[in-house]
C-alpha cells in the first residue's frame, strides 16, 4: 500500500471511524483502523464488536489523494489519529514496507509504526436490505435527542437500555423507558413498508451515531436484520448489534384521559423546577411537590437539614380542578428539555398516575413521568 | 440582618469567596459563607483553614443594596451560591428571622435556609503590614503562569509544592522546582524594601488567587508574616498559609556556562516535540532524544511495541559544536509554554547537565530541564 493524501480529508475520515475503536484490549487487532486502498478509494473501518463504523474517501478529480500501490493494513487507531492530527503539512504520505511496517511521512516528519496484517481482522459483514427504511437526518437526530435520555443505564435490564423502533406501514414509533419515565415519538415515514419491524437498538450506540453525522438534510437509509442494524448516511456505514428480548408494551402505561390540563411557559417551568430542586438530593431522586391553586402553580421541596423552598408561577388551566403531586425534578427537567416550543402542556390523570407532557401544537412527542409517593 | 441587594453584585462577591469554601466536612461551619452586614458594607468571608478569601460590597450611591437591619450570619456556601445564581430577579432580599433562619426571597421565590451563628465561626485575623510589597497585577499573574507548573505535587516533599518568593531590596526572585525541572523569574520591584523576605507559598493557593483576580492594571499589596501571607487586590483579601522549611538553594543548579546555544522558533520547536512524543508513554516521562547536526535539529523517540519517529527542523547555532541529549517531552513542553516571544534560546552545558531555556530578548525568565540518561 502506498498513497499520498490530503491531511484534512484523512483526518475527517479517521475521526468518524475512531468512535468504534475498541479501548478494551481483549482483541488487539480491534484497537486498529483497517486501511483498504484500491484504485478508486480508501476505505477506513473500525469495530469494537458492538459497533462497526466504515467510511471511504474517493480518489476523484479533486486532488485529495494519489494512489501509488493498492493494498490493506491495520494501523493502531489511537496513534495514527494523533499523528495525522498533529502533522502541520497539507499532504501526508503513507506507505507499507517490509509487509507490516507503516511509514507515515512528510518533508520533516517520519513515523514508522508496527502494523497488523489485514488477515487478522475479523470478517465484518455490512449487509444491506433491498428496501431500507428512509429517514431524514434531522428527524433522526430529533428522535435520538427526544428519547435516548429516558433509556435505562442499568445493564441488569438489557432491553430497557435500548430505544425501541417499531415500524408498521408508514408509521415509526420510538419508545424508551427506564420504568420511571417514558419517552415516545411517532414519525410519519415518507414511504409505506410491507414488512413490519420491532427492534431494540442500544441507546448509547444510536447516540454515538447521531454525533458523527453532519448537519445535512439528507436521508439515512436504515437496514434492519434479526440481530443487527445498519445505518447508511452519506459516506458512512454504522452498524450496531440489536438487543435481544421483547420490549415491554408501553401503551398500557399511556393514560387515556386526564382530569386536568395545565399549560405553562416551557422555560419558566423549567427554571422553577431547577430552583425548587436546589435543596434536594440526587440520592432521593430530587423530589419536588407540585400543587395548583386557581391560576397559580406552586412548587415546593424541603430538606430537614438544609431548609425549604417555595416557587410560584402563573399557569393556564382547562378547568377548575386542582392537583397535588410529587415527582423527580431531574426526570421532569430531562423530559422538558426534549420540547422546543414556547409552551408545554401538562396532563394530570390522578395523584398516583403518570404525568404526561405534550407540545400543545403537535402530537408526535409524548413524555411521561411517574409520580413519587411522599407519604 | 435584613437587606435588599442587586443579584449580579452579590453573585460576583459570592463567586470570589466561594473558592475558599471547605469541601471537607471536618468543621461544618467552614462549608458556610460568613455574611457581615453593617450600615456601609456587606462583608463576605470564606475559609477552609488553608486559605481565607474576603470581599466586600459597598453600600454606596449606586443603588446596589439597601440595608434594613445590620447583623451577621453563616449561610451554607454551596446552597446560597446556587440559589443566587439561579434566581432570575434583578434584586434579592435576604433576611434573618428567629435568629438562625435565613429567608432568601423575590416576588415568586422563597427559600428558607438553616443558618449557623457567627459565634461559631473561627476568628480569622487578616493582618496587614505597614509597608506591604507592591506588585503589578499583570506581572503577578505572569509569575504564577511561568513558575507554578514546575512545583511538585508530591506532598511527601512539602517545601517543593510551593513557589519560593525571595525579596532582597528591590529584587523579587521566584523559584519553583520538583527536582526534575526548575522555573526562575526575576522581577524588579518599583520600591526598595528594607526588610528581606524568603517564603514558600503553596503553589495551588497562589494559582487559585490568580484565577479570581480581574484583568485590571492595579497593584497587589502583599503582606508577609512568619506563617502566612495576605494578598490585597481591589476589594479582595486573600490569605494563605506559608509552607514551613528551608527552600533548596537553586542557584547551584543554574549552570554558568554553556558550550552551545541554539535559537529556535518557539511554536515550531513545541510542535516538533509534541509530535515526537506521540509514541512515548507518560509512565516513562515521555522521553525524546534531541540531536543537532549543522543547522538541523533532529528529535527522535521510539517504542519497541509501537514504532519510532524522527522529526527535523532548522535552527540557528552560536558555534559549530553539536549535542545529543534526552529529556522528558512533557517537562520541555510545559517549560516552553511559559515563553511568549517568537524565538527561544536553548543553552546546552553538557550531555548530563541541565538544559536552559531563555527568551533571547529578556533575562527575567529561566527554565531549566534536567536531561534523562537513556543508556
């Protein structure tokens, strides 16, 4: 393998795949990045067995690279990334000599790295479907932002550490829950799909993928299989394992009727909860108590050792009913962050029933927070 | 105690003293901030026994505060800071009721905190000298930036965890060393002082003080005593303990004559060392080897497992001598960061002698890095 390549272009590619470099040293070859150079492109691949990321750089007319000899090699990911990042030159030369020695050089710098034969790299099948699900990049990022925080981080309940993607016809329903709160997002797909899908994608993997994507308005093609899912976006392939097991039926949790709907200014409500939780402790889930009285909402919390707080704000109500209910300030604030309009609607079903949050102008997103009994 | 005070002004004061709030819970009262309200000012004090910070807010004509009842109280530092930061109002009311209950309130928010009697606060004497040492704020910050990094973090050698301030007449000499490198800065004071001082100030405390100071061009008044030092700057008093023990005589370390002086571009030399150290490990002090050959400087490092690197750059030399010497890339880079001119002069005394760094245009700063034997 021998090539000259524009530093910025190579660095961008390395940055994309580097998120999949294994930091555990169980399989040494997985701490490397696979370089595959053919006449028309350089393919970069990294994998930690949980996720695989692949990208390519085209040998097109833009003078990004010059291929002198085709070939493949595995280079230690951490070092090649650091070297390319710190080289000041516009172009970098990479050459394999003596089979497994990699030279990375410019006018004044020369690195010689020990490489690994590509034969030792696991065979990773980045399989595609004939008819993948198409989803707009921005819509996908919004789904991830609005649901991933509600997934569990407790590996004892593996299925709850994922986001449930449920596709029926042209409807995609995404759910995530850690059994204390639930985030649900419903999206209309542009096309109708014959096959139904119901899969659970590890939340941390989908968050990782949403971070390496650009800001373009292009579609993501999603290829779903029994035990893996492949996202295809621009020149990136991102594959994740799926979580085994049946996702709980969250529709039971979703209350049908509320006895009181309260509409609040989103930022003000967030700040009021933020202040009311100053004296609460993480250990006790930052419990605050909400009470309505006419057009006023009162938030209280107290701690015998530290003191107590009372916050008031004006609200709009749909009837004269009132409520007194306690919940985790932390969970409520995380749920509120997923909304972006000026107002948010809070639906109360009962003192021991879930609290529902909705955008008054849209029905696609529902956040649900369970109350906490304080007596 | 009862007052109304502008939020921003109070927050600024609380932020300044908060750096001294004790986070260890050995003496509960030290996790609080002392509020002392008189007709003409509010004094805020915090102390962790190692450092004490005091500031005041004047009750002047600028409508910053309204004093309704004088008095003193200790308020939990962490909570009062969070409350004041998060209140959206322009003015905040603070009132002590039932002796030890503190009300902090605005139109829609009311916090009730448990306070501590000021009688329980330790008596801290912020003593001043008749003729303090005067030092320009910017010069002081420069001293701290150029010397603090070289102090030891090893508490087993307490005297080396400090910066040595040595004042004779109108000369201030500052030294810091962890016995692997040395930073020396010499400053001409504006005045001549009859009394000589030779003290060791804890490096982390002096760094903390330099962080809370503003950017003004005003002088700092330094009051030195046997076991403590008080810095006075604008409306801030910052007191630190001094470290007991005699600071080593660092003049012995400072070589008198070099056999070779090399002048390099500062940024380029820094980058070359940075790249040469990519393959080195922290555990082994990131050893790199420097070699000169005519007007070329070559930096090398290698690791049997990972590979090797060779970097070249052009230099100016004062004679035809050459050197080959190894040192810690980390220590050299930290020393280089303390210079700000385009060029830096490197003086070589011998292969097993300290390497000296100087600004070619100034003599006030010297950085010394010990070589490491690699054979």
